């Protein structure tokens, strides 16, 4: 599968309370949905919508809260959020330093640039969570096993 080349974007938004602002200026990498159990719990719905963005293209202002957990493989995965209003911001994995997993929903109202290319952790997707039929599905990760 080849993913389309994504052009540069320049988008900015603030969390619900306004304390944290994120801006992406540059090229967005892979975009995907993830239906793993952690994403279901963190988002309160059936899947997360994530865009991989190089750290140098992401500017975050304001104080952020963070929660890290160990995955089964030993990698550390963190989720960052506004400590005041709890809006999800971005995540990161110790396996991919320098890469931010940005929540597409943060840019609500200005995120038509989000074009997911795959669904990962399809094995835990629930039938009530509709995903476009054309989207390639992977039981877990596309390339690596966790
Ligand atoms: Zn906030
Ligand atoms: Zn997930």
C-alpha cells in the first residue's frame, strides 16, 4: 500500500479552556484510526484519529499534563492533555522519538486535511463503531508487532 504524499499544512487551535494552543506548520506523516482498547478509553468512543507529525512541525504553547504507560512490549507511551480542561493534545512513544501523535479532533472545525490511510488494532474494533469500508485494516500495527 502506498500512502498519498501529504502537502504542508498550517493549522492552529486552542483547547476548550484556551490555556493550550497547538499549531502544525509543515508536512503531516501517516494518518490513521486506532481502535485499541487504550484509545477507546482515552477518547470515550470507538477509535482515535491520529496524525503523525514531526516534533519540529508542532508548536505547543501553555502548560500540559502527561500520563505515560508501559506497553506490553516495554515501550513507554504517553498521552498529553490540557491539565485544566482535559482536552487531548498529542501522544508519543519511546519507540519513535521526535514523532508526535497528534489528535486530529483537536483542530475541530479546521481538520478536513485529515485523511486516514488505515485502521490499526481492528481486532478490538466494535461493530457499533462504523469505519469507512475502503480503509485498509490491520489486526494490530501495520508493520510491527507489539
Ligand atoms: Zn484547556
Ligand atoms: Zn490505539
